[in-house]
C-alpha cells in the first residue's frame, strides 16, 4: 500500500510553533505558519515597505481609540496557522500574553507573494471569519477587497483601481483613496 504525502506528515500546530519560537528554533528565519506548514515569507522590497508605511500613516490616526493597527505582527489563526499580515485592524485590548485572534480587517501588500495571498492566506482569513480582507496588488496597481466570509471562503470580491476610494466595512466613515495607498 502506497502512502500519500498527506499520510506521511502531520501538520505543525500553532501552539507548537509558538513554543518553538520561544525556544529560539527559528531565529533569523523569515517564516510563518500556514495551514500547518512552515512557509518562507517573501522579502520586503521598497515598494512593499513604502506601501505598508503609507497604510500605517493613514490608518493609525483615523482609528485611534477605536481599534489597534497591528503592523507585520502575528495573527493567531485557528489551530494550524499564524500568519504575519502586513496590516491587521484588531479590537482594542491587551495582547501581552497572546497574539490577537480576531480582526476587523486584514491587509496584505503583494508583489511576489500574490499567489499565496490570494490562495492560502485568503482561505485562512476566511476560515477565521475576518469580515474583510484586502490585497494591495502592486503588480496590477489595484486593491482586491474580499468580504462575507462563509465556510472558509469569501462570498464577495471587488477590485478597486487608482481612480476609486475604499471604505472599510467596519469603519464606513473612513475613506481611503487608492491613490493614497498605491503610488
């Protein structure tokens, strides 16, 4: 009887991953846990880092006192994943003892990571019922917006180009022109 790949390996659980990090196992490695597997993170080039800085500058003052803007920090996604989204808008709270496991909005800025952001990360965030997920697609110069998570997928998706303005679902008073994000 042949043993398939799914039968040979058991996924790494988030609590095990966190313990290994605590013990220094992945020192100097840029990885994240996605669906039980250790996945190398894409290098951060100038376009991506500049975009993350612009988003941070737009979101932090606009959401002060209403939510926390978490930048490139772990998100406790169910049992088998701990991605590090570029931006996560999380509820106000104390996260000294555990990573946040809820978010109102998660934003990934994508160049070389576009396929992972559209596939694996989209599934992970939908499974966590993150109500809104944006991919800032630097390749096509647009922002992809995914909403209405149900059964591990987003039921609704839209694409916004540089002539349009976004309003986050949970913060409809906030207007974000795409030209302020993608230069």
